[in-house]
C-alpha cells in the first residue's frame, strides 16, 4: 500500500533524520572497491551482520579462496574491518565499517566506467532479491501478501519535476526508515527498490500527424 505525500511546504515539515548520515562517501579510489558484483554481495551480507570468511563463502555459494580475496579487497578499500572481539585464533570475523555508502554525483564525470560498473552490481543484486521475493509472493501470510507491491510507471516530466519527485520519494523513505527499527511486534524487514531515469536512447519523435501546423497559403 503506497503512502501519500504530505501536502505541506517543506519548511513546515518536521525534520527527518538522514539514514545515510554515517555512510561512507565514495571517491575515485574507493569506488574501485565496490565496482564488482560479487564484492557488492559480500559487502551487503556484512551490512546485515558480522561473519567469517567461511560463512560468507557458504551463504554466497562461492569458494573460500574467492570469499577471502574479496574480503581482503573490501578491507583494503576501507569498507570492512576485522572484529577481534568475535574472532579466535582459528577464525577471523568481519564487519562492515559504515552504515552503507553514498555515491557523489561528481564521480559520474570523474570515473564514469566505475560508476556504471557499480550500478550494474547494485542492479544485479536488486534483480536477485526481487526474483526471490516473487518466488515467495503468493506464500506470504495474509496482510503481508496484500501489502507488498510491484509498480512500473512511465511519466513525462521536466527536469524540475524529476528533481521534485526524487526529493519527495527520498523524504518518504527517510521518514519510514526513522519510524522503523523500533522492535515493534510484527515488524519485518522490508526491501524498497526505486529507480527513476530518462528513457534510454532518444525519446520517440513527436507524432507530426497529430499537429500538422499551419498550411501553406495558396
């Protein structure tokens, strides 16, 4: 079920905490550390809870050598760190070092190949997660089955309208993030995936037949 937007001026709305306040801010160097599909999956796994290399390999269905390599890469770029309080002489435990990350828009100009690779890695994870959700869609308990939704819209917007849409959606997500995680009975983890982008390639040519314009005078 979608949540309506508050029809009030932004300055009259209560301040909403930024859930990415303590997130890592990527730069051209650290961007390389996440621009890999498997490395992104490892990082997202550790965002949920600390784990050993063996547990990472088992949960992701990869070899221990592959898991170890990507863990070392994530450590080298500052995304994860070893947790000595959990580790032993035989096992090393790893945890994420920040609450998510931000991708500054200037990197699309400075390192477009890497930002494209990173977004492909993120999109691959979205696709995998959505596919798993669809497989369980009909089996969800009553109430949750009706609350989940998939939606796809094609809009005609100006740049200003697109920017306004982005700001409003982010505000709603931030508000619900702040209201959640309270340990309320019946609370579940809910994944929300949003993307908005201009139509890839050129927009369709206007239908000239719909507006022939002024006719030539005889």
